[in-house]
C-alpha cells in the first residue's frame, strides 16, 4: 500500500516529442485513480514512468514517500496489467500465474501460497489445474490479473487492460476490477481513452490532453463543472452542445443571444459574465443534451430560455431519443423521452435549463461560469 | 527420437555407466531418447501427471515399477525415467547424474545451434556450410520469417541473465511447432520461424508477436521493441527477413507507428519515405510548404490541425470533434494554413502533398533534426 506523488514531472523523448508536461499529482494510498484522454496525450508514458519502464526527464517521482527516479523497475514494488498481454497456451492456470514468480526464483512454497491466495480472491481456485485453452474470455482476463496480484505489489498500474475485449465482457470486467480493488485495498492507477470507462471506474479522474493535465476531479464534478471546452466536450455522450452566442445586457438582465433567440441567465452566471467584462462580446454556450427539454412542464418553467429548430435526424435509443438539429450553423442535440409523434422535418420548441448552462471564453476556451 | 547424434552417443555412455536403460522426455511429451533395445512398454512410458504438475514440490516419483525424475534446466524442463531397482535415494541420484550429463551436452549443442543461426542472420548464407544447414536447419515449407526483440531497459541488460527472456519467449510461442530462439547479444534476440501450415500461420506469428512487449513488461519489468521481418522462401534468406525487421523497428520508431509491434510487410507509405536522401526531403518541404510557413511559430499546431482534418476525410464536424475544438476554431485554422502555404487541404492533390510533407517532417525530426531549423 502506498501513495504515488508526481512533482513537476516532464518526459521528453529523444527526437523532441514532449509527451508529459509539468505533471503534478498526489495519488493517495488505496485510491483508484483513472487517467483519461485521447490517444497520444501521454497516459501510457506517465504510467510507464511510474513503472520505471521510461526514464523521467525531469521532476520527482515518489512511491510510498520514497524518491524512485533512479530505482530499477523490479525494485519499485509495482505490478502492471496491459492491453496486449499473452497467456502461455501450453501451461495450466496455476503455471501461468506462477510463471513470473518462478522466473524471479521465488521459493516454491511461497509461489504456491501466493497463487492460491490470488486465485481465491479472483474466485478461480477451481480452475487452477485447467489448461488456458479451455478458459472463457473473462476467465483469461482474471488469470492476467492474477499474474499481477501474485507479485503482492504496493501499486497496481493498468494500461487499457480491457481494450481488447468485446463490449459486454468489458462492462463486466470493469465491475470485477472495482470489486478487486475493494478486496485488495491497494493503490491503483488505471489508464483508459474511454471516458465512459473512466466515469464508471474512477473515484478521481485525471483528464489529459497533449501531455498536460486539464482537470483532476471526481466523476460527478467533472461532468458538472468542466474547466474548459475540451473537458466539457470529452466527458459525456452525446458530446455537450456548443453554440456561439453574444452576451447582451437588457435592463438588469444578462442574455445569451443565438440568432433570433435569447437565453436569460440566472443571477450567479450573469454576474460572472458581467464581472468578466463579457457584455457585448462573443462567447460559447455549452449545454448537455439532457438539459434540453421538450416537455410542457419545462416549457412552462423556463419561458426565458427557449429555442426552436427543425428535426434533422431522429435516433431512437429505447429509453430515450436523440433529436439532432441545426442551431445557427451548429449541430445541436436534445435527449428526450421517446415519443411517437415526432418526425424528421418537424419544427420543435425546446427549453434550455438555465441552471445547467456553461459559458466558455471563445479564445481561451476556458470556462467562465458553470 | 528427437535428439541429435552427439547427444545420443553421450546418453548411451551414461546408460552403460549407470548400467540401466533409461529414457528422456521433454516438456511437450516428445521422446528425446531411450537407451538400448528397450522393449515396447519402456518406449511408450508417459510422465505421471503428479510429477508434471509443478504444484508438487518433489521432483522424484516412483510409480508402476518406474522411477521418474524431473529436471529443470536453465531454460527448459526434461523428465528422465528408468525401471525402479535400488532404494529410492539411489535411483534418484542416478537419474539426477544422468540429467546433469544430458544438460551439459545439450548446452554445448545449443550454443552451436545459436552460433549457426547468429551467423546466418547477420552474416548471411555464405557464413555457414551445407552440413550445418542440414544438421541445424528448421523446416519451412511455406517460408520463413524473423521476429526481432530489442531490449531497451539498460539496468536489465546489465544485471540479468538472458535465460529468463528465452524462457518467456518459449512460453509465448509455445503454440508454434517450428522455430528457433536466437540470442544475438544481451540486448537483441531473434526468433526464426519456419512456416509449415498453409493457413494463417504468418498472421498468427504477427498477432502473437504483438503480445511480447506487454508480456515482457509485466513479467520481467523490461521495455522492449518488437518487429517482424518479411516472409522469405528459404532458410538461407533469413538475413533479409532479419534486416527488414530491423528496418521496420527503426522506421516505426521514427514515424511513431503502433508501438506494440512493427511489421515490415504492413508499414505502408512510411516504407518508401524511410531511407530517402535528407537533401531531397528538405527541398520538398521548402517547395511545398514554403520557408515562410516553416518559420512560423504556429506551424506545428496548424499542421496537426490539417493532418487531423485529412485523416477524418476532410469532414469538418468530425475533425473538430477529434481535436476537441470548436468547429469555428477549426475552420479558422484551416483558413490560416491556406493563406500561409497557398495549399488548399480540401483539394485532393494538395491534400496529398500536405500528407507526404507531414510524414517527411516527422522523418527529419528524428533523422536530421538540425535540418528543420529554418530560423536564422
Ligand atoms: N518511444 C517513443 N519515442 C518517441 N515518442 C514517443 C514514444 N512513445 C510515445 N511517444 C509519443 O509520446 C506521446 C504520448 O504517447 P503515449 O504516452 O503513448 O500516449 P497515450 O497512451 O495517451 O495514447 C505521443 O505523441 C507519442 O507519439
Ligand atoms: Mg496508451
């Protein structure tokens, strides 16, 4: 069990790519932390530096309070699970899990003890004598996890371990890994490019882009209070709607003007815009599709923040429907309760929940008010 | 029997000295050796499951009138057996002695085989003779391919034995029938495959090779680069496959291709650009993008934007989403690029030029970074 601390960590690869920029983070003991971001943003590089597979260019890396920059990977007390792992097809489950320990010349009795303990935790004790070839996908995945568990590490590092699985198994294994974390009570750093995975698994999430940390937050706060348009757009499906608009002050109220529509902002948000000097300036409004409503109740409640548009595409998802429209040249999506009487080409009226509106600076793309 | 003549002579002598018939079976149940004119029952012996199963701590077992001994050598396990006669301890000692003598001879043979493949891979067919080829060659009815493994963790190379890497490679490739693991030096390994199945074997080798990097990292905590050479027809041509694997790795690192495994036969256009004279590359960049643009401090960001746009089939909405920027920002940047370079990324021919220029820039960044400094 251990904390992991990053202090001003940089990674520059020979040839000039700076993969990680001024990375600062404290991962608490026993925490399940997720690193998420698009491909190439530096997640794997960050994880591989913790493992010692990549050298830290500058900065300090501490595991359990100890500076590890110059400590060999095998002496760091960590275990890794990756996407492209291989199991040894001609060995039993037991031998697969014992293999790494055997290579490190661990005494036989100790190997036996650790493998049985890991198998018990993973609920695969009954499979120990089976051949790998006879296992299902989920069982194989557990053996791969078992291989890491038998090392009894202080920190688990997982780099997209579920990416090669089909959707159903992936969802199942997410839950398994969370349960495993609770049983093992060990620090886990988990890397994924999939925001859904990040949101369902992490107790805290680090969003990265181009080698920089964008935001570190709990899933809910990340969703509700993104710091910039990147995070706002990256987290959540469908993607948050972004519309260019103009801030206008009419009497004492602040409105966002989108073509012929105006959206009245609640007091707190209005104050931020006014204080920031955004009156009569262009900004970007962001609103998630589930906060765009077509029901009478909302149309009644939010009289001062409504828009109208023509349905271009209708996507029926069962429990909900997605209505695709164009709003002042921007794609705009509403997530509504399924109804039978909507057709492509219809003009529909929507109320935007003004409390759920985000406003971003058009140049810096940073949030002005959430 | 699978053993070579040398080993057989050695084992025959051991049988004479211990004055008892005995046999050797490998991990995959192949009969490596049995001595004398042993009867049928003796030849058809199989290793008892209790002994095979590593969970058991003992390496000796007597069963149905036979004594069995499991011997874990440096990179493989063998089983020796004979008719039980003396007390347990004596039988055990005799088998252990026989195992040591076998292992010793096998190591000598192994290093001869390793040397043969090393020469064949690096120095080519002229460096080996016909009798070595017959003796050590592996069969590949449908060709041969070489997989290179390059260990990049320095602390590992200086502190560990190569045997753990060969053991691990054996484990990973155990589903394949015909291959040789060659130790080139403490940093470089090659696996030579003979392809004998008509279907998919080459593809399977590639697929399995993509697991080597992650498996080495999680089991041995080492970082490695893996690359696969071209398919060649004859064993005497494996040096070509080896060189192609080297090229694939070098080019893969330059172009930042999929890092798990660099496959020569699947490199695409990068294969063409890799190896172009630096002079031509610089000239092409100046011609296409212009020195003014290359000097601009926003050049990198603009190029990345245009690249994403091209890779998303010139679709504005999708590119904006992939870049996580607003579509207006994207349109603005594309416009700026157009003004600076006079290249319209929405036109096919100009888009193609930009695409090639992007690859060449990446190539120069690694190969000759100084050439890209257009300032001053
Ligand atoms: N060995 C390497 N040499 C040079 N550049 C690399 C190397 N490994 C990764 N990179 C670059 O570093 C950046 C981050 O890569 P990576 O950490 O793998 O991202 P992610 O895991 O988020 O997809 C990318 O631009 C990638 O091309
Ligand atoms: Mg990655």
